[in-house]
C-alpha cells in the first residue's frame, strides 16, 4: 500500500527538524515540532526538558505551550518523532486535525492513543528525522538523557 504524501508535509517537517537542531545546540534533546493553520506556521517548539529542567516539555508540549489558548481543531502539527503517551494524549485532548510524524523507527511512540482519540496521522518515515535521532543517540551520554525523557 503506497500513499502519495503532499510535498508541503516534507517542507514543514524540515521546520520541525530545524527546531530539533536548535534544541541540540542548547544541550537538549533532538525533537522538534511546528503547528500550522491553513499551511502557515503559527507556533514552534522543541524538547526543553534539559533546558528548563521540566519533564513535561517534550517537543509537542513545548509547541502547544507556545500556541497559547487557542482552538486546535483546524491545526496540523508536525513532530520529528512519534509522540509519547503524554504528547499523544494532549494532541487527542485538544483535537488537532492531523499529526504528521517524522519517524517512528527509533521510537514507536503511542499511535494507539492517537487512534483512540480519532486523530488522523501520517508517518513520513523521513530519513532526516531518523538519522538525526540515531546520530544523537549514538553518544552514550545522550542515550542516558533520552532514557530519562521516556521515563526509564
């Protein structure tokens, strides 16, 4: 089964990757997200757990925080990594119209929660996202940070 993915999904994913790269530069984890409405970016975020010493500030949560008190029903989020249970739950709670996932190879995430909430998602299996996470996690210090990020 093959599906043609709109090219703009890869363009917005590049912006999410840019967020993840900003996080790496700050000593954080390489997960980024952007939120769009009508194909325009309205919020950006990246994992800020280390930077702010705050366990809930995963990339998606950081992006939702920046968006503020809005209705999310007509928004599309792009995230470099398949969302954890916390982030998938928040995306479900606020009823985003679509989630575009960079990759779920390095972390399967909680797509079951998205499905439970009826949130449609597209997994791009984007090599850029996969390689970024694999390269970052190849450093044992980073791998320890990652394990903490997912509660291990």
